[in-house]
C-alpha cells in the first residue's frame, strides 16, 4: 500500500473517516485491522453517513452501559 500525501484522517475511537482529494472512505477497526466499509460519498452524503456512523456508536455504547457490560 502506498502513502497518499493529501489524505486527511479523522479518528473517533474505532471509527475513521479518511478524506482524499477525490474520495472519502469510512473505516471501522476490526480485530485484524481497519477495513473500508463505505467509499465514494460526496458533499452532504459524507456528513450524513458520518453522523449515522457516530450515532450507531453512541447508541451501542448507551446500550452496553445500560446492560452493565461497561461497569468497572
């Protein structure tokens, strides 16, 4: 894999959005590394998808907290 000079990555926990000059990629982190789950989004699509991904994370954390899996 080669490096891309104009790539900008935003990482939130185990989720990332990588913006390239001509594309946007969404990657969650799995046990064996990062995998692209969405690509080719533009404009409002990018914002909408990223907000959806973050909402799923927040709802998942709220669910697991509610059932006690994250208690110390």
